[in-house]
C-alpha cells in the first residue's frame, strides 16, 4: 500500500511538472506570435502611410523604416521585444527579416518565469549558485530557485500588401509630366489627387498581417529590390567620348557625374535607359512624341545615372511614379545630398547635384542641363542606398 502511495505521489509530481512545461510552452507560443506580428507592424504602417499619400505601398521596404539593417536594436526588434514582455516573455536574440521588402519576420522568445529543479536535481554548481544568489529564477507561483527550464517558442509573421494601381491622369504643366488621378488598392480607392479616399481605419484592413509556417524564400538584403536587367552589365559612354566618372568617388557623386555625361542631349519622351540615350515613344499627355528623337526623358536620365554609378547593380524603375517610391523618402530640400533624386512635382525627377542645383532632362524642345531647384517646387526626395560594399 505504501509503495503504491509513493508511486502515485511520484506520478502526481511528474504530471504537475509536465503540465507546467506544457503551460509554459503555450504561453511562450502566445508571446512569440505576438512578437512576430508586432515586428511586422512598422513596415505595415509605413506602407499604409504611403498608400494614403498616393504612393504605391510596395515601395515601402523595410529600409524605409530601418535604413541600417545592422543596427544593434532596430525598430522591428524593439516592437517584438515590447510585445514579448507584455506576454511574460523575453525576446531570444534578434528578429530575423526575410523577403525582398523585409515583409516577413521570425521571432523567438523564452518565458520570463521558469519551472524549478527540486532538491534531488541540484548539482554542486546549482547549490553554489543558490548560496550566492546567482542564476536564480522565479516560477509562476513566486518561488525562486534554479531553473529546470523555460518555455520557448518561435513564430513567423508576414505582411500581405494589397494590389494597388494608379488610375486616370492629371496633365502637368505644358501637357507633360502628368500625375495620376487616383490609386485603387484591391477594390478600394484609397487616394485621390483632388483629396478624398477612404479613412485610415478602412484602408488598414487591406494591409493584412498573418502568421505563417515558413520564412520568405528570398533573403532580405537591406537594399531596395534592384530589378536587375537580364544580360551582363554594359558600361555606358559619355557624350562626345568625354571622360567617364572616376569609380573611386562616393556613390552619390558618381550618380551626379554620370547624369552630367550627357549634358546637351535632347529631351525625348520615353527616351533613354540604363545603357544610354535612345529614341523615345509616342506620346506624352500633351501629345509630344519622342519617336524621332534620340535622347532622354527625365526618368530615363535618372535610371541611366544610377545604373551606371552602381556598376549595373541598381536599376531604378522606368517611370517617375515608381522611382519616387524606390528608396529612402526625403521630406525636405535640406535633407538632399548629391546623388539623391529630387521630384519638383509628381511627374518630374532629376538628380540633385548639390549647391541648390540639379541635373535634369527638362521637357520637349530642351536639352539635358544643370538647373537651379529654386522656384521649381518640392514634392519629394529619394535617397538611393549604395550597393553593398560601396560608399
């Protein structure tokens, strides 16, 4: 009878320990889920803000909210740690982003409390730690001792962006460089050029965050998606065989120098690309055709300058509307540095050259030139991060 009671007591203790362990694992998983979801929210909020301001949300890569991917405690890590703590856990290591945009986050946690070793399980070191109050853990009941284990768990969360597209067009000055009239995400018009759109709370429901089983297949590199063209990099030339920019100068200055390579080249609607000037297309909103002119339009020149300056590693999107959403958004002229893109209005882009000047392909009938930015307006600026290993 006594033996049976001892066995029953042993099984009860074991059952309690198993229940404790299972409870901790469950609480750890809840905390990990919360941490992973929280880690995605800075990117979600940045993408949502862009959409409400008329910019394509897919341009809001993680670099727009955390430019330094090697920061010791990036914002998405801080968010995850906060929500882990709210759920009685600690973040175990740094959150790991994946995906081209950094849209997927993996977070691991361990519970703050633990279940304790009993007297028979203590080693000599454990007893020494107890005596010196080292490595002490508190269980859920408030009892302190040496940890036998903590609840641990890992979770992965993913941001799903709505499919957004521009509709309509509002013609720009002189009929060129028009801007979009509205933007529709899924079936909802979230922005209109003349004001309006849906409330933030309604738009937020389009930006879905969910738990997933796997990390994204693409590695997050901390850089905008370059969209590299097929085939090998072809180094461009300068007009009239002028000297090519020195590869030793900083990346931003190289962008300026490559843009200046073609000073005096005619403007051509739809003309130019990563490898140099070309005949354009028909027709601009004002009816101008570039089919008979070899040259650049504004976004063709900036695409060329950045592609050549990066040695073919960064290819900007072809149109102004997409280039404005490519890199790190700048909100004032004072933030501009040489090599940044400047958008006097949504339909025009140039390379900021420093000293209040920009290199631009202006409009039909004019040529690539250096011009002052004063009096031209300021819609946005964009900093294009240099390729890895560049400066």
